[in-house]
């Protein structure tokens, strides 16, 4: 007699036991459920330039629909090289030093997988973007968390220096910074360059908000600093720059030996990235105006949003770049100000009709400083609607 076995799914030991659904997805779902104005997850609620859509259509109709080269469409890599030279003064080899990726998220993960061996330490500066830590853990790396200075979110070089040891393989930085909106100064980048100079520590520089820097300041790309560029994977995202976050196309610029290792992983990770979109981006990049004008575009929205919030009891933190505005909730007149940030954001979404992201989501230990993040990459009428709802606080 045969034994009838019920079909069962074998039990798993999770590779990421502490990870649930990302806060961005959670808050966007809650915003939809409660018809709240979604200033949580960072994405524009307006469409991209119709000319860019036309370029994609032309590329598709022009037969650019099969696998592109593994490293990315040459015209797009060349356009990136030209931009890096023009903006950051660094000549880069489009064939050996630039790779097109499926967004910044894949770029960062692939860079980590390419260089981090099990047991290697990787320094992250908290608060940090939520993919970094799971990426390091999946590579078998050891996460070393160094806080940015509480209150100002500036890098604390004494603490970074103290965290560097014989097992440190890389440090991950992000400027302009999500979630705080701070932008590293030239002096800070020089300090990092000096600190890393005597070490073999690699740099992963997440620069997805490079074209959103306000008040006349310049983005201090790692590519401007020879000592940093020589050890760096510099990550950009077309999604942020051209209002197309759903397209998931980005780039990594890195010296040839780093790029060679990066591509070994990339080819077995995604292999290639959407062909017609790459062709469209390449021709669209011929005109630098859209990215050169982006800071002014978002600065106007930042100012409009800050002006409205200044009528409330939210205390505004500086927003030097990105499309995020952080506020302290500790001086609000409502009792919910005493809730943990995450619960406050849920309440704000449900009862006030505006979604936001708690800063605690960007810390491994859920550090609660009574600060939440709004995204102002929204149409003016969306921002006015949100401000009207927030006005009672
Ligand atoms: N890094 C940071 C700091 C981000 O804010 C984002 C956007 N969510 C990403 C990386 C990921 O960018 P992409 O959508 O191109 O993967
Ligand atoms: N980067 C965006 C944010 O910080 C969204 C990222 C995501 O949804 N994973 O809100």
C-alpha cells in the first residue's frame, strides 16, 4: 500500500527574518485605503515630459526591442560620461567605467554583492535608506551602523573613523540624503577623502538626488574628488531625475577594476536593462536643461510647502536637497504628538488625510526622535490640499 502524502511546503529559515513589507508600501496602501493625500512614499504625482514618452515610442517602433549589450546601450553610457565630465569634471570611460542598471536599488545591491565577502564589515550612516542593510546581510556582510549627528544629520567623522577597522570593506553614503534632506558639503567630502586615503575601504555613494540641491549650492559628487572616485561606485537614478520612478533605470560609475567585478554579478543578476527606455534616455539626455533645471523646479515646491507648514505647529527642519521635508511633531497641540512616530503617521493618514513616513523606519533600532518625512514631489494642488488638511495641527 502506498502512503498518501499531503502536499506540503517545506519549512524555511528566512534569510531576512527581521524584514517585513517596506514602510513605503505600507504607507502608500494606507493612503489609498483612507483616500489620504500621499506625501509618504517618494515619487512624483505628475507625469514626465511628453517628449521623453515620444522617444520611448520611437525607440520601440525603431526596432530597439531585443536584448541590449549587457553593460548598457552605448549611447546612454556615452551620454552619462559626457554629463559626468561636464558637471563633475571627471573623464570616465563609457565602455569600462559605466554600467546601466535596473534602478539605483539594483545598482547598490549588485555593488555590495560584487565586493563584500561573508564577514566583511560595511559601514552605513543612520538614518539610511531601507535597502542598504538587507543588501549587506544577504551578501553575508556585517552591518556597522554609525549615527549621523542627532538633530543636524551631519556626518560625525570621529564616529566614522572609530568604526573603521581591519574588516571594513566599504562605507555607504547618500547625499543629498534621504530622509533628512541634508547635503554633504565640499569640506565634508574632503574629510571623508582624507579619512579613507590610508585605507582599502571602498565607497558606495548613493547620489540619486544629485539634481535636487537648493539655495545655489552644488552637489558634491564623489566623482569630483580623485581620492574618492578611485575607490567608489557612484550610483544615479533616471527615475528621480526625469520623474519616471517606475521605469527603474540607473547607472553606476566606477573605476575599471571595480566595474569589471560589478559586471560579473550584474550579468547574472539582471543581465540587461529595458532596451527602448535606454535608447530614449540617451537621446533625451542630449538636452541638459531638464536636469539642470530640476533644482529650481523642486526648490519652488519646497518653498511653497514650507511656507504652508510654517502656519502649523510642525517644526520645520532644513531641506537642503532631495524632494523631502522633515518636520518635528513634538510641538503639535494634539495628544497624538506623543505617539511613536509610526503610530502618529498612521493616525495622520487615517484621521487627517495626509500620509507621511516616520524617520524611525530608517533606523535599525527604530530610534524615535518625533520627526516625520513628507515628500513634496507633488503637483501644487496636491500640496495645497495636504496643507489645508494639515492646517488644523
Ligand atoms: N537610494 C535612495 C536614497 C532612494 O531614495 C531611492 C529611491 N527610492 C533609491 C536609492 C532607489 O532608486 P531606484 O528607484 O532607482 O531603484
Ligand atoms: N525612495 C522612495 C522613498 O524613500 C521610495 C522607495 C520605495 O518605494 N522603495 O520614499
